[in-house]
């Protein structure tokens, strides 16, 4: 499942729970999540450490998977992007 598909699914679930909430990169990977699960204070800092420029989900999808997974494994407590994204979605859905 791609990031975009997973995010869309989460948004639909969240919309059912609270129509005013929207899953964005900033909401999924908020400061609390990043402090708890990574060595960065924000998702933007996390991106900068990997020399990635991404402002949208589409930008993230364009990053080569191998490079992205390696960065995630090095800079977070997750083995890969899929695990990080699933955890963020799970924590976001609980809010």
C-alpha cells in the first residue's frame, strides 16, 4: 500500500470520527510523534537531515524507496517507512 493510499484511508477513517480533522504530514508526524520515535524535533528537521525536500505527500512518494527506508532506519526507531507510517496512522487515529 502506498503512502498516498494509506493516508487516504486514514483521512476517511478520521473524517468519520471528526469531520474537522485532516491527516497531513504535519499532523501525522507532529512534534510529539517525532520526539517519541525519532532523533528529530520535527518532520521537517527529519527531512533536512536526509537532504530531502518534501512538502507534500506526493513529494515524499517521489523519494527513492531504498534511500527513504535507509534514512528512516538511521534517524528513527523504525526499521522502515512502512512501519513508521503505520505507527503514525495508528497514533493519529486514536486522537
